C-alpha cells in the first residue's frame, strides 16, 4: 500500500542542553550527534557526550526508545542508525519512530536506507544541506504486509550483523596490535632518529584538480579508513591530473597514509591492489619499500605518543594542519633486527586477518546494497522464504 513516508513514522526533533550549565552534562544519558554514527554500524552503541536527567528535562532534546532510528538532517545529511537503548540527540538530527500499526521498526530502517538518495536530492540551505520534517511528506513509499516486512528485514539484518561482527573483531585485533607495539617500545633503547631517514615521506597534491564525470578517485582525509580508503564519495579527476600528482606521490599497496589538515592524524594502511587513486592533503609514508617495517611504523603512527607529538607540531589558526617537514622530522627509535623479527611474527598475521575481514565486509556491503533495492521494489519475491 502507498503512503507518504511521514505517515508511517513519527519524526522527532532533538536539542542541546545549555553548555553553560555543567549540571546538564556528563550524566548517564547518551547524547547523539552525527559524528557518533557516521560509520558502517547498523546500531550506534557509544556517544562522545552524555547528559543528565536535568539536562534532558530543561532542553528541547528528546529521548529515543530502543529500536528507534536516528538520521542526520543538517550538513552531512542521510546518515542513519538504530539505537539499541534509550538515547537523546541534538538538533542536527531527527529521531524516527515506526508507527507499529503500519510498519516494523527493522523494516523502517531499511526503508529509510533505500530512500536516502531521494532525501539527499531534496535538501536545501545556502550554507549547509538540510532536510526538514516536510521532506518526509514529499516521499511516497510502498509498504508490504507485516510478514513480508519481517522477511526483508531479517535477510538484510543478517548481513549487517555479520558486517558488525567483523568490525568488532577488527577493533579487537587492532587493540592487540597496539598492545604488542606498546610492550615492544616500553623500554626500547637506541638512537632517536628522524622518520625520513628510515623511509620516504611525501605528501599528496595541495591543488584542487577539476572534478570529472569519469576518471580516477582523488582521496582526501575524509576518505581514510583504518585499513583501506572509501572510494565511493571521492571526486574523480582526469588522467592528466592523476599522472601529474602521481609523478611524486604515487601510492602503493602497504604504504601508509595520514591526514594532514582539518582532522589531523587519521592513519590508514593502503590495502587496495592495484592502487588506482591519487591523494590530496594527505601524508604518504612509503613503507611498501620497507616491508619489514610497515607493521611497526603503522603502530608507531597510531600510538598515543606519536599523536601527542603531532598535536604539538600543528600550525594554522582557523584550520589546523601539519607540514610535510614536520612529518619528516618525527622522532622514532627502531628496534633491533631480532626484536623487529619477533614483532612481525605476531603482528603480520594479525594485520593479514584484519585485511581479510575488511575485504569481506566490502563484499557484504556490496551484496546488501545490491539486494536492498530489489527487495524493496519486489523484484526479489520473499513470499516463499521461510524465516
């Protein structure tokens, strides 16, 4: 049956307690902003900030229930997640609550995901893209019967559950890697040298090549993932611009990238093979040329001590950045050959497993995204599926 999207759910507005009132903050109520769910998770489990009951009661924020959804409505529009337990949220998001007599909550989540591109096309605003409550009035959706809704949601939820499991495993493996590095370097003796004396340190272009409809992806800091990069939202550039950038900044598998401007210090191991993108405002550590060092330097760049060093070397008043010169001068103590060999014996298999699960998630994401429209349109008939 056809409905307006707004007819099958309640749209709930958020808010922010006064920041001048310390008694409103750091309580036991999670408080959501888009940075908390701008990822691959179906559910959002943690929030950067929290509020008190007094903050909830003295502001326009509302409390979402378990199973409700959150969608970003301003700036980065269309990020969606479900909440596994009650959470409050800010005014740059909307809470979405399924009307239980019409739609199943899990199905509504995937219905929203299916219509995200439609929502994005209806944004407005001179400074920031924005959607309003009225946006949901303008989208018509076809809602199947409850049995069909449950089957569709179950099929897609199984894929999302596997994706989330892989992410959690990888997070644990990364923690093991960092612990291994911390144990090695806790009392590491040796000469402190500049990083550029060990490996080549370069950076990508600082120009802004003209975007093209077809071409090669241009990776910036916002596309960096812990392992690999997100190419889905990159601007494309011409062959000529790609070649020009890569004359001095060609990226290879098992190099390491680091964001140099804005959110400085995001670290990414290059796992794409072959690499068919160029980089902009991103540091490039050519660890592919020193394969015995890539695992150690990856953990070095992600370590708390290195992050603290980077913080001290930042320049810029409006937008912080780190210069190529500072990247090259970063201090490092190398382990002995024997210590490095013992470290790699444990670290390399952990990294290989992370890469395997990361690539598996890419496949699962592609599968989910390919069958989602087919399930929603009825192209894939689920009536005979026994779930």
